[in-house]
């Protein structure tokens, strides 16, 4: 859930690791289009609940693994509904505030919930291999490259723009 840079990379890594079916969702048309453009099954959820948009696309109507890269209350309240019994929910988003989670469903459905903020060296090596082999595409995520001198002004101006994914700062460009 969440087709920002982290979500798109996580979805690609899931595919590369052999997931039977990977669906990525977002409320942004631009991000859904980008995800679809690199070969992901992408679904625009808008203001509709996620389950009604994706249940028909999954074998049992729910997901075995959910990666939350959105970090919003509207997502947190749906996580345990989206998961199959004995499923797994991985939180990679950094929530800005406390968010409700259906703990009763978590218990009844025996769902495993994990937080994830950093990675191990073996994780980095396997992901780098996936990028090198082309199984993970990173170039489409780079929406802009700016010089060091213009970086702060550019980033502040781009924060509210839909479709911005990753802005790279080139320290060799735009310096005096």
C-alpha cells in the first residue's frame, strides 16, 4: 500500500523474490501510472476502501503479505481487514502520529505484524543484485536531478507537487 518510492521498490522486490501476485495501491493517479509503467499491477484506490478495490484481484480476496508504505490512519484501520488469516503485515512507513489498528482482528486471524526501518548488509547485497539484473527498476523513480546550489529551493517547491518521486542532488552541478 503506497506507490511512493519505498512502496514501488518494495513491490518490485516482492516480485523479484518470487511473490505469486503483487498489487500496489495508491490514491495518486501519477504514482499509480508510474507503477503500472514499470510493470506492476497498480490500482488507484482514491477515497474508496482498499478492500473493495483489490479483493477481486486476489485469489482469496485478501493478501498473505501486506507492506504498508503509506503511513496514514486511513490505511492503518484497514490493514487487518486486508490480511488473510495467518498473514503478515510489514510496516515500512514512518507514521507521523499514532494510528489505530484492528488488534482484535490481528489476534483472531493470527496475523503477524512487523515494523521495519533499517536493513542488514545481506538485504543490501540481494537488492543490489536485483537492481543489477534489471528485476528492480530504479531509473523511472528519479523524477528530477538538481545541482547542489538549487537543491533546497527545488525540494521546498516540489513537496506539494503530485508525481514527485525521487529528487537526486548532484553535488558537482550548480556549485560556484
